[in-house]
């Protein structure tokens, strides 16, 4: 059986092979958060466009400044002022943060290190050439590529595009991810379930996870545990960029997803992973499309999506698969889990200064959404270790939707 890391690598390898370059559209920078760039963005001029002061103070010739030196202040330059005149010999000029440093000046002395007596400015210490000045073109040269295709647009990338005047960006269209739940016991969420039925919460959590991962959910509803109904709905799902099914992948008599996919010509890359919850997770490529069969228990569905579907959505967006957001935390109380599988336990992580502390939450197993509603992370207990003492460092997979 594959470890979750091996299974994840299989997904990445196969989706990278099967994917076609995404189509793109022009999107305003105001609306492009989280999209993947499909063009190069180049600078329109030097950055900064002039030698920029990073402090409020005095622009000087550094050679002239020594402890106790005095210079006549001949004016002031504020941010946005046009600066054409060079600094006259033997003088200084008051300058503000973000303003252009005049020719001739090669340093800015912070106002805190000076004393003003009328027109005369006294300096407390020597000045270094270049201090508190960002030279023209030192952040980026004119015409330089600053953003490349495949870049995920976060707030900094959007600011960079805005800075160079790229008000609209060619972005990859979000991959369309079909979501199909299965099971005779599953009813629509706005229906009153019978005593032995359950509402289709998986399609809701999956749609949310698809959105967070950068995809466009296409919710196809629920298929009954019957070959024909499953076949029809899977066929429909394969029209999208990828298909995510829940339920019907365990060993039960009515777990038909794998056999239906097989009959449709799917190539399977795994149908079990050494994890708990989520062990029966399936990954196949069918008619050129990635297909995920996630176990139906809600927490299994959520965990296996994060591990296996999220990186596929990255790739289908024209980007790289982002690493799992794992971090190290101190275990608050001792743990005892069966070895062999890697466990993903609902847990709560807190920061009190120093290393974060993580506490496993009481839960009733992979059907327990109530426990997950109190969790902000999964505690990752690696397969080889049975007992972990309080205070030991453990791995934590953040729920990036709430942390
Ligand atoms: P399965 O993987 O089909 O054996 O399903 C396991 C269990 O997951 C079922 O008994 C249900 O309790 C639950 N389940 C399956 N599908 C859904 C769904 N769409 N929404 C919520 N729970 C589900
Ligand atoms: Mg089922």
C-alpha cells in the first residue's frame, strides 16, 4: 500500500502528464486574487523610478558629514516633488520618505540624528555613502519580467502588477471540478431525511474545498448505488476537467465506483493508501481526466481531498502543486495510535509564544463532523510510531480555511 506521500506524488505525476494547458481570460486585478497568471508581466520603467529616500531627514554629501558638522539647509523636498536641481556644495536639503534624492547628494541622514538651529542643521554622527537611499532601478529594471505564467496571484503579486500598470491580467480559467456523491442513503440537503437517511454534506464540503483550492465546483448531485445511474453520472462528470466522487469505494457489496470506472476504461494508480481516515481512496485517469474516488465518511472525504485532490487542482490551473501546509507543534497530551497507518486526527492548534501547541480532540471516527467543526488542524501521526509523549514535537496539517 502506498504512503500518503507516495500516493500524492502519483497524483502529481499523472495529472501533470494528462493535463492540457488551461484556457485563459483577461481579469481585472481587483478580481484576480487566487488565480494563476497565464502571461508575463514586465515593468514599464525603472523601479524605483528615481533615487528614493527611505527616511525623513536631510539629503547630504556623505563626505561632508562628521560628528558635530553643521550645514545650511537650503530647502525641502517632499514625496511627489519634481527634483531637477543638484544639491549645492556645502548645503543640505530637508527630505521626506518617498521623495527623490537630488543629484549630488549620496546619503540621507535621519532627522533623529540631527539638530536644527534656524537654517543650520547639526549632525550627530558620520554618514555612509548610500545610506537611506534606494537607487533608481535597484528593485527592477525597465522591461524586466517580474511575474511569469504559472504564478499564483496573492496580494503581493497583485500589488506588483498594479505598480507597473497592469490593470488587467490574462489568467488561467479555474479548472471545473465535477462533484458526485453516491449512496442510496444520501438525500439533498434541503430535504427532510428519513430516519435512516443522511443529508449530502460531502458535496457541500467538497465544493468549499474545491473553491479554496482554486477550482470551480460543478455539483452533479447524488448517484444511487446502481451501475446504470453511477455510469451515467460519471460519464457526465468526465466532461469537466476532473471528477471527484464520494462514497462507494470500500469493500461493501454496494461499493460500485471502482467496477463502474473500470468498465469505462479507467486506469487506476491506487485504490488504497496507508492512512486513517481515508484508506480506500482511489485515483484513476478515465478518458484523459483525473478521477478521485474518496471514501464517503465526511472526515475521510475532507482529509483525502486535501492530500490528493488539491495538488491536482493546482496543476490543472497551470501552476505547480503547492506543498502540504505542514508545521511542527508540541503535543499537549500523550497519544497512543495503532502503528502502520498515518493518522490524521482532528486537533486544535494554539499559539502562546514559542512553538505552537496542539491538542487532539475527542472524536467518534471518520463520520464525526461535529469534532471537525471544533478542529483547526489535523494532527499527523506517522505510521511507524505508536506512542507519542506529551511535549514531543509532532506534525500538523493546518486547516487553511480557518487558520
Ligand atoms: P461509503 O464510503 O459509501 O461506504 O460511505 C460511508 C459513510 O459515509 C456512509 O455510511 C455515510 O454515513 C457517509 N456518507 C456517504 N456519502 C455521504 C455524503 N454525500 N454526505 C455525508 N455523508 C456521507
Ligand atoms: Mg456508500
